[in-house]
């Protein structure tokens, strides 16, 4: 039994290294291809970077994750893996089309629904309960379908929307993958843990180029951000479903699983909801791009992608730790704690930026530019 346990640990390390190496060695050739074919993200009025940068990094992330998963996951123990990879492939082509030639929001949305439908209705990866939140327990088939679809599409687009500064999406993805993967490992869900470490390995390889490199800087593009949100939505659903009833020994049972999931993904989820509410309150389309995201505030305050990302990743790590430490609370209680903390921490950079604008007397007549 101990030999088997060691083998499982070895497989996880192998999956991590395999995914990391594949993604790592893929990125320089992808950059050369992007340069040869002029596949760049060109700076404009709503982007936060100043130089044209290749956008095919998501291909390396997909290759590292998918190949490592196919090689090291025991399909007999996790038969729905074929649907995870099939849905990921749909997301891959949706992102590829958008990165290369552009894709309308409607077509992108349809692609996301198709990918989500594959894992929900064919793979059986769905939310079957709200764990007593708002007094709701088990869900009917149709309710489960719609809720699962909403959760997947919401997380996918949340990651797509926060992919605005170096290292943010991939950094949050690394933290979330480690958090979910560690819990999967502790409760004996080793195949899900392998998937998590494979994603972590691929993201770390990308993070090295995106966050640290100047010569070989690359963006993940829609391929990467959509894929990242898609895989993490699957982890979040499985995390909630495995906590639907207390685990056999009860040691790692998470009472407030839905709230903990939100805590793990707090940066993309809270910021997306906040920005959309602000836009709607001002009579603007919630999907219209702007610079009201918290990473834009921090970028203006710090003047550095690295500093802004480091702050946000530290905050995300803080929320992950708090969520698991307070996981014994009722879902509603933990949700209130998370929302209050997120609101407070988001307001701080906004207030600091507004104070700076006032101090600098922005505007010829003393008018203070609206930072929102």
C-alpha cells in the first residue's frame, strides 16, 4: 500500500514537470511564429501595455496541460476526463480564432456554452446542490443544468476580463490550482490532483516568460484565459460536489464549500461583478471594455505591472487562507466576510487614486477626473 502511495506522489511530480517542460520549450518557437506572422497584441486606449507583444501563449498552456493529463491521468479512475479534454479543445479553438482573426462576443459565448454542455451533460460534471445556501439544498436536473452552465461561463469570462496586466491571470490560476489540487490530494482524489498539478506546471512555465522575460515576453491571449477559467470552473464544481455530503472520515469536509470556492477565485469573480455593476449603474453596457478594473487602479498607483500583480496575488493568497480557516462557518456568514473584505480592499486603491488626482488638481478648472 505504501508503494502505491509513493507511486501516486511520483506521478504527480512527473505530471507537473512534464507540463512545465512542454509549455516552457513551446513558448520561444511560438514567439517566433507570432513575430513572423505579425500575431501581436497592439497597444490601444484600453490596454495597459506599451509594446506590441505576441499573444499565442495559451497554445503552450493548452499543450502542457492536455498532453500531461493524457499521459499521467488514469482514465479508468476518472472516465469523464475525455469530456474535460473535449470541452477544452472547443475552448482552445474559440480562443485561437479570437486571437488570430477576432471573434464576435456572441460566437464566443456560443462556443463557451458548447464546451460547458459537453462537460455538464456528457461528463456529468455539474452542481447538484447549493449546500443549504439561501435555504436551497438539492437541485433538480434542469436547475442543476442552468446553474452549472452559469458558473462555468461566469468563471471563464471572469478570467478573460482580468487578463489585463502581466502575470495576473496565470498567477491567480497557479494559486487556485494549488489550493484545489492540495484539497483533492488530501481527500484521496488523486486523479483530480494530477489535473491540478498539470495545469500548475503549464502556468508556471508561462508565468516565467510573461512576468519576468523581456526578450521572450508573451501574452496568453484568449486561448489561455478562456482555457484557464474553463479548467478552474471544473475544479470548483468538483470541489463543491465532493463536499456535498461529509467525507468518510470528515477531517477535510468543507461545510461552506461554495463560499470557499468564491474565496479561492475572489480576484476575478469579485472584480468582474463590481465592474459590471458600475457600468450598468452608469447606463453603459456591462460588457464594454474600460479601465475600471482594480488592476488598472493599482497599475496607475504603482506604475509597474510586477508591483500591481504582486499585490493582487498576495491579496488572493490572503483570501484563500482566510476561506479555508473559516470554512467551518455557515455559507452565508463566510460570504459576508469575503464580500466585506473584498469591498474594503478594492476601495483602498480607488480612494488612494482619487486622492492623488485631487492633489494633482486634474483638469484645467479643478475638475477631478473620475477614476471609476
